[in-house]
């Protein structure tokens, strides 16, 4: 975990008495490079489901979309995938998401919320 994320978490805990985790609101499966090549789809996070009312839902993401980048960082190339990228963000962060739907690259913006879990 990057030190600035830990410092922000401790600072927030000292102010509020709780640790907040950023929440996008998706269930996903990572698509490996080999699987992407063999199926002619991009490497990334395949959305199995999107939580109603979540930041992902508000940003227009849908089941079946493949998130390829978050803030210009390729999610497929990060060990730990999408969860690792989100864990480095803070509640309230605005993130740029590049995704693939129906053979086209698209972009949207989401505002991360606090995880209720």
C-alpha cells in the first residue's frame, strides 16, 4: 500500500474515528492477456454485475462492460487488478474510466463513495 494512502487513512481515522474505503460498486472478473487475445477483446476487468445506485451505475457502466483503464492506468497490467487500483483511491475521488462496450472504447467519470461493508 502506498504510504500516502496509509497516511490519509490514519488522518481520516483521527478525524472521524473510522477507516473509509473507496467503493465503485462492481463485481468483476479479470480478463488475462491470453484470454483477451484468444477472444479478440481487451484485457481488463469484465463487469459481472453493477450495484444499483453505486458510483459505477451513476457513471453509466453496465454488466458486460470491460474496464480497461482507470485514470489512464491500465487495470490489466496491475497485479491485483481493479481492486488494487481502487484501493489506492480515496472516498470522494473523481476517476476517469475507459471501458469497452459492443466493440467500442468509451469513457466516463465516476465519483468514488464510501464502502458500506
